[in-house]
């Protein structure tokens, strides 16, 4: 059967979608399956399954990268595996090698593999995403490498400065134990999607911890004797002064891992047991996401869409550090970015280069602050201004004046919920009437971990969970929800990836009146809810009932509040 017929019969693809893809194929070329995946008519896994059926091959849903023998990996270069989307898995009892491919009809790849392996092949099909991730993991061996390097570490005073070129750390071949150890830690952190790496010195030991999906976990404990060498190596990479150990320092590392550009912000702080190092990893490919992919409900998405299409006013995004505020702002700017708009941003630091947007990094050393940059922007004829954060009265007042003179201003502020953002501006010293007249909307957000699809199980929502969430058990108890049991894909946490929960407060006449009378945040929130605003926990409850996250996660990131009156 043709691939289109297989997809219609087994994957639920409509005949109309196949016809549209065939028309596009005639006009632009390309493979039918890839066009259907691009149109979201079928997912990558469904396409791979149908290709396997058509070619008479096995379909591989999961790959245990740690089980692939080293002797097979030695025969196939990583660059070849990545470029041609192939990976050897195991040697069968009869001497043949099981390999996975993304395209079973690419005969040149199979021929090349046979030349490299010098054995008969058994071909199976897997998705490109799975093959790439498994290849990176298999060739990396970062966890084992970290442990091996930690055992062989010896204190070495590598205090001479060296030039650290931007390179792919998977291709690094330096055998020095310290360098190998640091590279392996960085590589493992990227592979496990860590946002931060902590190197923490204690009296008799050193701990290395990763923050993955917002939660810290310990990875390895190198010997105490290696502490100064590890710190020196990281400082050399970040361009910091390795001789200065008494003062905090900030630096930056740029490197590649498996072809991906990674920016790392490095912060060192002196403690009583040595320098503590925290590295914030910024994967440029993960920062820029369309608003549709951030977890908004349709009503919230419509509200945000109306806000960012305004010609003037202030839109604030609020939440704690690491709650995804910058990603949301970038998503908003990307949606309204067009040649007829002059968009300027001042950020600390610039995390992603947006095509067609003027971006300025804050530099306190030369007195380039949010306030001074914002003041200069007003002479640059902007339509839209994005300010990284409103931290003080000066910045707040200039942002408000900009919005009142016909500019759309987007910024962030640190408060617990949307209603508190208004009272926070008043507390900073901004006049209440200015806040009421300039503020268009406030979006509060948090990030919750999503349930791992590979090990998810369904169970009924308990009475206790309902009470913990603050919802009526008589309405919600017994409804099906999901949780992860833990597997190799999610590092046995039960969670993989994150999504946002949101609270969107649109400033209308009722809310303005409360702000003008200096009402507290509780009254503003109550009024907004009467007119349809959903709280963070209400949005969290919807995602729990949709099977996206768990009660524990929503309660972890939100404050106590009753969802239902």
C-alpha cells in the first residue's frame, strides 16, 4: 500500500489532508510524510510506524542508549549517525547487527552501514527525534564519563590562562581528567535538559547538582581535592579571573553540544569552604517558542492576542525567577513582529536574537540601566518597547509615560499573582491614577512539570487531592487524572518537560476604579474573578483533568487559594 493509504487506514489521517499534501508536493516538492507531519495531520511516531509497515521492518518506539555496545559505536562516526539518521543497536545471536533508520528506503545509507560494520543488517524504523537523542546520549556516555573522571581526578593547579574556542564538547578529545570531567558535566546537563548546574563545596566534599524541570537533584560527588581545579577550569572557560577568589564574579561560556548552540551564564560566590559556582544553561533553540506552544487555554490566548495588538498601554508578565516570563515575552514579540513596526528591547542579558528587533543589553558599568535605556528608546521612534524588568520607581514611571504617549510597553515584574502587580507599582511610588490609566493587562504564570507519556498511568482524583487543591470533592473526586510511575525516559521522576499555567487579568473600568481608590490586591482579584478571570490554580486544575500535570505539581508552584467559592 502507498504511504498515504496506510496513514489513512491506521493513523486516522483524513483523505482531504493527504490530497492537500499531494498538491503541495507537486508545487514545492518534498516527501509526502514530512509534509503531513508539517501540517500536523500525523505525528512523527505515526509516520515512522506506517513507514515500517510499508517497508516490512520492525518499529522501534524506545531505544536504551546505554545498552548499545561501544564496539558498534566505534565503527560509526557520530557525525554520520546524526547526518544520516541511523544508529546501530545490538549484535544478534546470528552475528547480524540491528540498526534503526529514519528512512528505510534510503538504500545508500544501508549500503554505507554494511561497509562500516562488515556484517549483515536487520533494519528497524524509528523517528528522527528519537534517533538523534539516542545517538547523542550513546556517544556522549556523560554519566559514566563523569564517574570515571571523578575517580581519576587529581588536584592540578591549572592556573594558566588559555583560549577556549567554541567547539562541540562531544567532539572534545582532551584527556586531562579535570577538563574531561567539566566537559562531561556540561554535556550531561544539556542532554538531561538541565537549566542550572550547581557546584557546591562543603567541608569534606563537593556536590554537583542539576536543576531539571525546576527541581534540583544530585548528580555526582567529585573528590574534595579536585575542588579548586574544577572551579579554575570553569573560570577559565568563562573568562573570569582565576586568581581572584574573594569576590563574586560573573561570566559567560559559549559552546556547542551535538550541534546545538548553548549559552552558559556563570556566577561564582566565595563561601567558607571555597567558591560556589552556578551555571545557568540557555539553549537558544528552546527560548523562542510560538505562543500556541506555551500551554495557554484558547480563551487566554485570545486575551493575550487582543492585548499585544493594542497600539499603546503596558502589559506586564509576572512570576518568580525561572517561571518562563522571558519566553512568553519573546513569543508575544514574535507574533507582532513585522516590517511596519519598530520594536526595541532592553534586556539583562539579551537571551535570543530576534530578526528585525533592536535589542540592547543592560550594562550597569557604564550606567546603561533599564531606566536610561528606556529613556533613550523614546527618541528612537518606537512602536513597541520591551523592558526586561521593572525594578524601581524610575523605570516604572518612564514605562508609564511611554505607554501614555502612544507606545505599547511589555515588561516583567516580580509578584505572586496578577492583581498584586498593580499594588506593587503603587508601592514603588507610582501615582495610582497613572497605573490605572496606563495598565492594559497583567499575566501571572508558573511552570509545572508535565507527566511523562512513556510511563503514565491513569487513576481517579482522590478526595484528599481535591481538598489540597481547594476544589469541591463532590464535583471533581473520581475524575480520571494521570501520573508518571518513572522510567528511563524521565530519569525515574515521572515527569518530562514543562508547560505553563496562567492567570490573565484584563484591566477594565471596574478594576481601574479599584486601583484609583488604592484597594488591596485581594479586592482587585475578587473583582476580576467576578468578571471571568481564572486563577493560577483553576488553570492548573484544567491541566490536571486533561492529564498534562499532577496535583502535587500545581500545589508546589501556587499559593493556597480556594478555586471555587
